[in-house]
């Protein structure tokens, strides 16, 4: 099946009140894992690449792998640019065959964010490409995007209403207290769930939750057991996902959990098999660990069987 329109995927998710997982990809194993799980669970998914992931893998390699994998899929799969910094980033990915792009101008004031987002929306409209934008800012790190906690602020519902109307975006990433990276919280997470409800009522479009990995404790314990240093890492609890989806979140980004799963499995393999150096031997269990995280998220987000 060719890459799907994320606009169409969102229309179904909004109507049936579930969230589609975005799985960030960097290499072949992550792509294989996501597509195999999507087919197994008959779930729609979004593959996403940041500009740094594109730089690492190479656009031609990345898209060739994605298209080759999607050829064997019977479920909808979209390809998305995550945190594009400029309209030029968005154009590059549209030209390469992505079916969705994010333009992140959240560092601008409201008028500047609207102006830049509208430029991308106008560019994408003729090709029916989905456009995601961000309003409000998250703490933490997303590849090269860094926002200090002191600069992070929540999305204002009234600004969101104006933003969606004037920018023409199809989906909106909202800041409700999550944070990028493995160190999202210093204490029990408290997310502004009522804000999701209000923004959904005022905009009616697909809402996106960034900085939303769960940072499972079992993965942390396994990684630490085999030498990783990740003190105090904490993520979004399962019950928060369910609450957020019930209030109107239709896309949830997962990256850190996949990296932790991959890394912890490789560390464990080498600790238990110190003489093995065939990469197929240690990448296979790493891929399976990633798949387990993906299965868990698909169930939590309510999209199993929605493909």
C-alpha cells in the first residue's frame, strides 16, 4: 500500500476518538519494527523523521526503506516530518514524498508563528499534505530543539482558536505539561488535561501530544543493570495517555521509549554474550524490544484494529 494521507487518518481518529502513534525512526530496524507491528495489530501508524534523522540516514535511503516496507502493508501508514524548523525543511520532505510535515515556529510570537505556519500550509495545500504546527512550548530536548523549563509555557486555548483559523494547519501540538527526552518530570506528573478539553472544543481539529514517552521503569532497570546511567528518568504514566485521548488527543509521539528499548536490549545481549560480534544477533532482540513498546502504545492509544 502506498503512503497514506494523514488528513484521512485523522478524520477517522477524530470521529472515533482514538490516537494514532507516531514512531520516530532512524534506521532500518525501527522501520521494520513499526511496520510489522502495525500489520500484526491492524493499526494505523505514523512514521516520523526529524531533520537530524534524515541527515543521519540519508533521505534517499530512508524513503526507499519506508516505501519498500509499506508495499507489504495493508494498513494506513503516513510519513511525517517531525519538528521541521523552516518552510524549506517542509518543502524538502514534501518533495521527497512525505504525506505530513510539522513546522515548529513555537519560538516565535503568535503572529510570527501564524505567518510561518500559513506559509507551509499554503505550500502543502495543493498536494493534500497534512500540516502540523505547535503552539506553546515544551521543556526538554528533541534532537536539536532545546527549551529550558523556565521558557516552557502551556498552550492558551483562545490563542489556539485564532491560530488554527488563521494558519490553516490540520493538526496542533499542544503544550500541557509534557517534556521532551527521558527526564520529563521531577515529581509525580501533573498534566493540564482540562486544557486539552477546552482546546479541542474551540478548534475541533486533531490535537497532538509531544514529549509523551512513558520511560518504562523496567527498561530503565534493565539498562542500569548493564551499565547505563539514567538517574531520575521519568515519563508519562499509562493512565495519562488514556485521559488525554478521551479528551481529544489524536496523535501521540513516541521516541524516547523506542531508544530505551533498543539500547537496553543491546546492553543485555552483550553482557550475556560477550563473544558475539554478528550485528544480526544483537539487532534482532533489540528490534523485538522496540516492537514490544510499540504494541503497548497501540493498545493504550485505542487504535488496535482501526487500520
